[in-house]
């Protein structure tokens, strides 16, 4: 995911452990229900819509040639700041412990605040990328989803067969080996965004989708 946090290098040892952890062994992506609980999800949804007036529109159709992490993937979406509800979740020790067990290495927040992403206009998308340095693990909670449940629109396209590899082979055949992860509103995707190439499928002209995005890093 796009991150506004300062880039922080986890170093080789934590990243090596991340590559060998339970989540990596299961493909580097998993979907969870009740993470967070229903009350927190409702509060996050209210906060996200309340902060929509502060969202910034991001649009770029330029192709990205980055082979590894970061880069400037093409995109069309709006992003807004987090708030106290998201901040509290981001700082929760229980969440850090949960993610650490899931990933097999200590996991801590990359910064002090996450963000909300709004896919609300026809064709909104985020192009192929690996997450920026410091965003080793991404937690994506779907807050609102008015898209067709059988459509891939705004779903997460993942390339697990290219785990830890360069992006150019995927660009040459973007539909080969792609698995679409479609979490529903109230569900959360935990993704090794530093290792699993991914993109957000464009909206097909109907519906909208709003997510909470939190970045974490692996530490020694």
C-alpha cells in the first residue's frame, strides 16, 4: 500500500525471519474476520467517512518501472488521514502480539498514524507494486463495500508465485498467476506487502470501497 510514513529499514535478519514465518509459508496473505472486533470496525467506518472531506485525490497513469519495493505505481484513488480510533488500534499491544505470532518475527508500527483509502470513482485503482521500505506487513481492513460481491472490482490482486521476486515478469503478463483476494466489509487482509507483489483491481463503474491501511515493520 501507499504509505506516508518515513522509510525505515528493518535490516536483513528480521526480513529473513519474515520470509520463513507462518504467514510466508501460507503464501504471504490471509483474510480474517473479527479483526478488529465489530465495535472497532463500526468506529473506524464512521471515522473514515468523517475524514473524507480531508482526503487528497491521487491520480497518475504513468507506468512504473521499479523492480522492487516502493516505486511510484500508477493510481487513481483518494487517501485521507487516520484519526483517534485508528490510532488506538495501530498502537494496541494485543495487535502487535497477534501480528508477531502470525508472521513469526516481532512486528511493530512503522509510524504513528495510518491512513484511509477511498475507491469511489469509476476506474479507481492502485497499480502493481511492492510496499515501501519500512512497510513490511500491511493490515487492510475493509470498512465499506458497495461493489458487486462476485466482481473483482477493487479487490486485491496478488502474485504469490512471484514471492520476493522482481516485478517486470508480472508486468509482461499481468493476468498470469494472479489471485484476487476479496475481503468483505468487516474483514481484514494481512499481507506481506514487502514480498508479495500486489495491486488493487479497478472499480468497474459501480459501487465504492473504503479501507483502513496500517503499515508495520519487522524488527530484531
